């Protein structure tokens, strides 16, 4: 069975001021998500599920979803603040969904096979999709004593911005490349000698830039959904009345590791990650894509 790709895109409209304002980065008007879908098809994924908000469904299908008609099976799942378990009431001040862990849980009724999760507006590169597709194609929940998940890790130096600080999850692994934990650092700056975390109240400040980091490219089996629901309930019991609280994937995965529910294989990609963290990053991303096209990695027109 071919794995599925779950693309977290619920925040796209708000971040970009409307989907029709998405900045083209490729020579034929491609946006970052186009390269992810192209790479997923090449790697062997069989379906793409877009996780979006219900209010942007029609414009999303028109602007983005229809680009891939005839290229790969497309489906949709919806994230909304109202999607919470019975027994809980939405606080009046809550005006946004509950984070990336909640986003994955929102796809529970449309995914029945191993699947990868990515952000819609991150450029991950061909290698990560291939590593993940190969890993997921061999996984099953049947008779598994412990869930087998995965994460694509990137070298920190290949994820930094020239124009300001970034937040990254620094990964600790064991000798078998299984994830031990992820330490979130919120103010990492590129330096002449590597990198430094400028948030002095966090556990790590000095960095080599050779560290492996998580960029929210995960691989799961459907076993995760029941466990996510339990952890989401725990989260709501503690934080439902905190207006900006969010239920994040790394927190949920870390809890599953500590509880011996799952192990997470770290698949290391040699590719560079691209993202427009700052407006000044855009020309660098455009030039990086142009170089990949010149090197024969991508055609000038994807679809």
C-alpha cells in the first residue's frame, strides 16, 4: 500500500492575506507546496490529504487543489476550533484551532494507511520524501507491540536564515538513530562559527550548526490517532482555558516515546530546507529553486 501525505494547510489563508496572494517562487508560477507534491509523487506517495479550514475550502480547491488533478489522488480534512471531544466546552475567547497535534487528529476519519505529515509552506527537498516513502511503505500496525514512527531530520546549518533568528527543535538520538527527545530552541541565529541560541533562559545556547533538527516532517501509522485523542483530552483538561495554548506534534510524540507507546526513527536528509521566515528570505529561496532546476532536479514547469 502506498503511503499518504498529509499537508497541514489550515493557516495558509491567514498567513498570506488570502490564498490568491500566494507568492510564486518557481519560474512558471510555482509555490512551495507545488514542489512538495511533485516530490511526493516522484517518491511514491499514493494520495495527498490537505488539512484546511472549512471556510477556505472552495478557494483552496480552486487555487491549489485543482493544480494536481490527474497527477495524484487528492482529499481534504478540516480543522476547526469546534472539533473537541464530548464533555468539553469551547471558551468564548478561543478563536483559533488547537495546534499541529490537533491538526493531525482532524484527519483521523480520512486516513487508514501509513502517512507523512508536512507543513504546507516549507520546502523539504526530494531526499526527505523518498526516505519517508520507503520507510512508511514497510510499516503496519498489525501485531505491532510498539508503534513505528519516523521523522526526517535536517542539519541545522541548512535550515538557518541569513536575516534573523529562527525556532528549531534540536534532536537527541541514540546509537540506532531512534529519537530520544526534541529540545525546542526559539532564537537561533547564524554565526561565523556555526550558530547560537540567543534565548539565554533555554537549556542550550552554544551550537555547532551540525545538530539534527526537526522541521515538522513526520511519518506515522494510523495507530497514532487513538493515542493522540487521549493526549488531546489530557491537554484540554489542563489548558483549555489558556487562550493561546496549543497541542503540538513534538509534545505528543515525545510523550508517546516516554510512555513506550512508540519509537521514532530519525531519517537524515542531506538536502537544504527552505522557508520564507522573513520577507528578505524570498530572493534566496527563488535562487535556490532556480539552481535545483539548472541541476536537473526539477523541470522548469512542474505541472
